[in-house]
C-alpha cells in the first residue's frame, strides 16, 4: 500500500496507514484469544481501528495520493473485513442473550 503513496507523504499518512493495519492485526489477534467476557470490548476496538483505517485511506484518495483503482480495491476488502467483525460481534451478542 505505502509504495503507491508519493514519497513526500509516505512517512506521514503512509506510515499512519501502515501502523493502523498492524494495529488491526494485533487487536484482532488479541480479541481472538481474549476470554469471552472481555471479547466484545476487544472486537469493538478492532472495529474502531478498522474505521480509522478506512478514514485514512479515504483521505489518501481525496488528496490523490492513491489512485481510484487502488482505493476501490482496498475499500472493497476493508468492507468485507468490517462485515466479518460485525458478524463476530453479533454472534457474541446472540450467545450472551441466549445465556
């Protein structure tokens, strides 16, 4: 992703995007292995991180740091990830309500 951003912005917004991707990976790993009582909080943290990542990528597209083609491809994948997190959270809510 970062290699598509101009060199002048690579170490500002490009670095933030890269760090948010890593944060999202870390948060999802932690959420997976967290005990059930705290899992909902960790998944919410993942969703917040994903939303921040989407925002940063949108800003990159608006400022024309990335092309429309790259933005569309990344956005599509991030939407799918969002659906997965939403399903995970909904599944936990249903299990909590059933108990």
